[in-house]
């Protein structure tokens, strides 16, 4: 990619942070440029319309920035909203940076409303494995949408360790030809108690860990890692929450992605690429801030006062409020990631 286009891409990334918006005119106002705002807006529009992205290199660049371990915890989920009557539906695969924070690595705009299919889910994971290799997945977590038999068989075939929340009404063998809803095995659980059950689902030997929340909700998590304890299975599944936090960071808590007026799927996917790099940059800045001065805890709930993303986002926002500093950070950023967009 020509250096001019590299510079424009990173200007967009930093503009996302400085403007806290994906809307092109607000991005343009955050640019360091002598050009009129309307001219900058047209440059941004042409970039998302015509620029070819290599999403594999982009994903590699994000991992390089975050210095993640060889084995990764990943999660898969959807985020969706509507622009007018147009549904915008993303299937996203993210990598966990901390137990509560993650960054998008790969994604696909689905040409429909509603749930993703087993084929769409498998295609995204195959893309991940073609880039990074099958042995890089430490765990895959997913919610109740991702429980189809074809999908589970695919995961088992590729020996991917998964931890997926199970629907309470899923039918499992009771004895002989009789089947019962899986909730029947966990009715007796009191809040805070756990039980481990072994059943075959979709031809895969599963361990099903169950617990009941303080509010009385039954939580069931299945895994093909049958040697794990119920406490360990539930603990690993809780890492899935990081992708929910990610979606908040891309929307109301960060870049307000749902305010975009872009509707074309290929342009939305490129915009997500810029958001992914901006998210990774905020997390990296947050890590450095945390190393310098750990975040104080709320004693009442034993949680950090600020998230890693928020610390990095606020730091960069203060930094970028002085436009004279923008070129310095732009030069620094372009070195490790300049091959990520082609």
C-alpha cells in the first residue's frame, strides 16, 4: 500500500479515537490537514469505497501490537442493529486480551437478520485457522446461538477446545430411547451449587457443568474437555464476557459504531478493520498506563474503577486533543502495522 494510503488509514484510526465517532464528517474534523472538511470527507469515502484490505495481515498486525501468547482464548458472537430499515448484522471472532477485554480479529457482515448458520460460523473459524494455524486455539467460548449439531461436529473434528452455553431445553439421552430436556438433571441445584454431567451431544462426548445464579437462573456450559472440573469449565466460559464488553466499546462506550450511515457490507467490514486497530491501540495504551499506575479498585464490588480500554481510550483522547502531537503518534503507529492494510 502506498504511504499516502497508510497515512490515511492511520489518520482514520486516530480520528475514531479523537472524535469518538465513525461518522465521516466527525472523523474529518479530527484530521491534521489544511484541506477543507468536505474534501477530507470525500477522501475518507473514497478510501472505504476503493481501498483493498488484506484482513489476514490486519489480524496479524493486531496480534503483533498486543503481544499475545502462542495459545489464544477466542470467542465468537454477533452484534447487530438497524440503520433505518436496513439491518446490519456482524458475525465477529475476537481474541481475549484480559478476562474482561478483547479485540476483534475477524468478522463478516451477514446478508440477513437473525442468527448465523453453521456454515458461516465454520467459515470464519476456518479463516482464523488458515491464518494462524489449528494449534493456536486454547479455548473457544460462545453463547447459546452456537449449539447446532453441524457446528459442534466441526469443532470436534478439528479438536478445538470449546466452552459453549447450552440451552435448557436441549434434549439429551435419559435411558434407552427416551430423551429429556437437560434442565431436568439440574433442577435440584441451589444458588451457588454446581454439578457435572457427562452426555453425548451431536455425536460428541460432552461434560456439562451446571450452576444456579443468585437470581435463580440456571447456567449450563458444555465442553469437549471432559477432564475439566465443573468450576474450571464455568470459569473458562466466563471469559466470553470479554466479547460483550468489546461490543460496548465499539458502540456506546467508545466509537459509536451504530451511528454509521454506511450500509454496503464491504465498506462496513473495512470500517470494522479501522475500529479493530483503534480498539487494540486503546488496550495497548491501557496496558502501559496500568503498568505505570495500577487502577484503584471499587471496594464494594471488588472491580477496577476503570477498564483497561477506558484507561487507554482516555489517555489517547487527551493526547490527541493536541493536534500538534498527532503526526508524532501517526509515525510511531505506522511502523508496526504498515503491512496490515494493502
